[in-house]
């Protein structure tokens, strides 16, 4: 891979300029106002794949946002790697909290990224990490060192649940035949402590609506005599966890995997500093389920959180109303063996059962997915570990992530393929938040590592 690595070094400035082009496209999948931009991003990626040597590149239409597919099949006797990523991004709101325009990338230095980081929505999640694969592929093609067959499947709905990708993979099973799926949508423990994600939590995401009176009421004329839906909703949400941080939904923990003390001790060897964790996000003290560490709470234990809550008057100044409705968006992060559809049903029954007679409630399931785990003796994991050891100079640590990529479990059930999560972001990169960023070190280190993975995987599969 010497020619490949030389090509990467010679073209690194151009790679950054091209990534900036992609980051300037506001491909927000959740907001219909950006539908044209999402389509623009898909076309941009398809055209770029063609330009760098991929074949049969196409923008596949779906009932929602499109999927980009392309391939380079050099020999049917060789292994095939299916590269998955997403070009859609989270909304940039709240815009006023950004230090620079979210869709006008700039490079700034930070404590965790002294060499500089790219500040823009999607820089880390997932355009910057996806783009590493395109540039690594380009370099291997240009150097004549592509060692395996490659397929690309890049979607535009990951941030809204990947519903249409689920349909697509069922319809295109033959087209998507491969040996393993390679994904960069996760992160590292630190830039000097490489790691590979071997577990993801599942997700159940719902919206709830609490309705009281048939219209907003004057809070002076009716306050104290009519139940306030906002007050009721807050009490209902508060009751979903107890004083020990334990989720109170009946049956919620029935299928939660119990991790042995020995395995917990092994996990605890991964470097973690509680004070640094608290400082990085501006809190005095962490909280969560009693009896578990912060690292365990965000990896091997489930969680329930309110992602948004609203009702009544929220504009400037005062308006004395007793609101008719209150709403909240609630996510539940799940561990392997918890079925997201079953959890959604348990939540719905429980939430309806705890509603007082003074209001009516409605639970609207939004999206979800199962958790997943990869064993460290899996050939593709071994290849990824060897690749990282080459590029970082040290062996990576296997870790379980608190995040969710719901489609990963579906890849396994529908396509029969395990996924390798070879991510390069940091937990401080503010994904989904204002001032999202991605380190230049991480961007270039990812491009350097991916060709090593391709070569190591071919060697292991042939052996």
C-alpha cells in the first residue's frame, strides 16, 4: 500500500476542499424544506463516485430520500466489502448557539484537536467519516492497489430512522451480496488511544401528546380548576424513572443482558476520567442508574431521556394561558436482546395507564432499531485491529458505544452480514449539537487506515 499512502499525502489538501463542498450542502433529512438539498447531496456523491473510479453509480429513488449505490468489482474470487454511510445530517438548530455558520465549514483549533478541526454540521456525523472511504477508495484505484471488490450504499435517512433503507435492502439482497459491511459512524476513545466499537445500543423513539381542555384557557379564570397538560406531562415523565435512576416501565428490564463481573472488570480497563467527562460538557456531577459507572451507563445499560418538550405559550413576553396540549419526544436506548418494538409497546401501555382521568394521552411511535454486538474474534474485527495498529502504532481497544445505528441489526437479519464499526470521531465532537466538528488528524488518519483494512481483510479471508 505504499503507492496508495503516497497518493494520500500528495492530495490531502484537495481532499479537504472537496469535503468542504459536500459540507456546504444542507442535507437535513428531518425537515421537508431541505428536500431539494438532500437530493442535491445524493447527486453530488453519485457524481463524485463516478469521478474517482466507481462503476454503475446510481441515485436510487425511494418513498423518501434517495440512496446512492456504486461498485467496483475487480474479481469474483476476491472478498467484497460493502461500505455504508449516510449523507443526511441533523438540523442545525439552535442556530444562535453556533460560533460559525453551520453549513460554511471553517477550521479552528481546540483542546482535543490542536492540529485543527472542521466546524460544520455533518463534519463528523457522517459526511466527514463517509468521505474518508471515498478518498481511500480513490487512492487505491489511482495507485492500482485495490485488493478487494467494493460496493457503496450511502443513504439519506439515517437521522430519521432509515425506514426506506430497510425496504431497499430487502428488495436488493442479490445486488448487495458481500462478505462484510464497513461503517465509519462511531468514534475513538482518544486520538492517542485507538478503539473499535463492538457494540451499539438499540433505540425506541416516541412522541407523546397530553390533551386537557378543548382549547387554551385563561389561566386566571381556569387556573386551579382545570388540569394543566404541561404540569401533568411533567409529572408523568418524572415517574418514568425512580430515585435510583431505574426505569419504572413494567417488563422493561426483562431481556436486559446481565454482564458478568469479569466482563465489567475488562471494560473498566478502557481509559476514562470522570472529571474530564464532567468538565467537557460543563456539569458538576454525573447521574444515572445506581450501581453502575458512567461508562457502563452509556454502553451496557438502557436509558430513557426526554429529547424535547413543549406546550402553551413560548414566545417573547407573557401570555397567561392554560394550554390545551403538551408534547414531548422521548428516546429509550436499549441493550442487546431488548426488542425495540416490544419496548415501544410496553412504553405505550404504561404511559397510557399512568395518565390521570383529567387528561387524555396519545403515544406516537417514531422509529427505532435493535442493538448489536460483534465478537473480537470475527475476521473483519481482527483485520480492523491490525489496520489500526499499523496506522496508530498501537493495538486498539474494543468498546461498546452508547449510540445507535438501527440499520446495523437489520443488515445482519436481512443480508446476513456483520458490520465493522471503524469510526474516528471523538465524543467531544458535538455531533447533533451546535458547533459540531471533526479533527483534521481524525479525517486523515481514517483515510490512512481504511486501505490497511482492505488489505488485511483480503489476507485473512484468503487464509
